[in-house]
C-alpha cells in the first residue's frame, strides 16, 4: 500500500474517532438532521477547497477565495433582484468568480508577482468592490427556484451534497486521469523541470487559478441560496476553513503532493470540529483560534514529513 493511501486511511480513521468522541459528548450529534447539516456545511467548504487544492498542487496559494465568495454572492443577489432572472444571476456570479481567478493568474504569470502577495492584494481589492456594491445594505428574499441549490432536498438529501460529490468525481478524474491534471503535480514538484520537459506552465497556472475562482463563485451562489440574504461580509469566514481543509487533507503547501480525496476528508474533519464546538456551546470568539491551531498543526506535519522525506533521499 502506498504512503498516500495509508495517510488517507489514517484520516478516515480520524474522522471515525472524532465522530465517536462527538457522539459521546453530545446526544444531538448522531441525529439525522445534524449529520445532514454537517455534510451540507462540508460541501460548501469542499467547493471552495477543491479549486484551492489544484492551486496548492502547483505550489501556489489563493488568499482571495473568501472575498471572491462574497463578491460573487452579492453580485448574483443584485442581478437577481434587478432582473428577476435566475439564469442571468447565476451566470453573473460564476463569471465574477472566474474573472477574479483569471486576474490572479495574470498577476502571477505575466507580472511575476508571488501568489501570496498577488492574491492577498486581490482579497482587499475584491472586498472594497463588494462593500461599495452593497453600500451597507442587505438583499434578501430570493425565489424558490434559486434557493433550491442551497437549501433544497432531493430524495431526502440536501442538494449541496450532490454538488460536492459531483465536483469531487469530476475533479478527481481531472487531476489523476488527464494529462493536464498530472502536469499540475509536475509543476508543483519542480516548475523549471516541468517547463523544460515541454509542459506549458503558464497556461496551466492560468487554468487552475481561473478554476479556483469559478469554484469560489459557485460556492458563493450555494451559500447565498442557503442563507437567503446577502451582505458585504458574507464571504469573510470562508477562507480559513477552506485552507484548513486542503492542508488537513494532506495536500502539501510546497506543491506536487496531495489530491481531492484528502481535501474531501479534510472538509469533513474541519466541519466536524466546527459542528462539535457548536454542539458543546464553545464561544464563537474561540472557534477561529481553534481552527487556526488545526491549520498550524497541518502545516507543521507537512513540513516535518517533507524534511524526513528529503533526509531519507540523501
């Protein structure tokens, strides 16, 4: 069994142990409503984290995904209220997300700005546009046809869970079984060697950042449809759980190692922790700190594993 498969099984074991602990701690945990709520929350985290996984596989980062969720959701809400067209609003939201991702890629590829700086700057640009667009107002009350993607059910299962599974299957197929997907691992492992071997590194980076932005836009629409209201800070809490899901899932911050299977499990782990804190009435003031500790632990583990592997290779 490969090391990655072993790590994946270990994370599944951790999920089961965490579920057991939460079941013992709270009688409300194993209720059907709560378990479906966990998976619905995890689906939102995964939609953002799936695109982010592809970016991190190339040794990049996108710190603007939370802001992207916010602007895409708010623009969708504005268009929906102004036009009454669900299709036009959805296209506007998805296009907004993709354009933000494309802009990130152009800063990185054409201007050679480090991904951390480029996407951190984009975070504040997008936040500024969102707050200007909303001007302190809240938009609420959307048609049932739109709300279905965020709060609807099919066969007793929330629709966002189907979206999560569908994009997981498509993303895993792309990353592991297409030439473009396999090239992302090569770029993350060694971008110079990848370029010299004929891989169009710039084109692939443009692709993954645009996909990452589009997935953040999709998450914004799902989140908006679930909340049934939009305000300027709607995407603020989304960055940290998404990054944590990717890193807890085993995708290396240094690139070239990881995948969507781990990210899916990572999204479930992060959501279980947040759900457990809510069930045990942990103050919301403490929850970001606990999530940050989990994130730091994942990064530390990644660093130690990488150093061990490099030492063993010498």
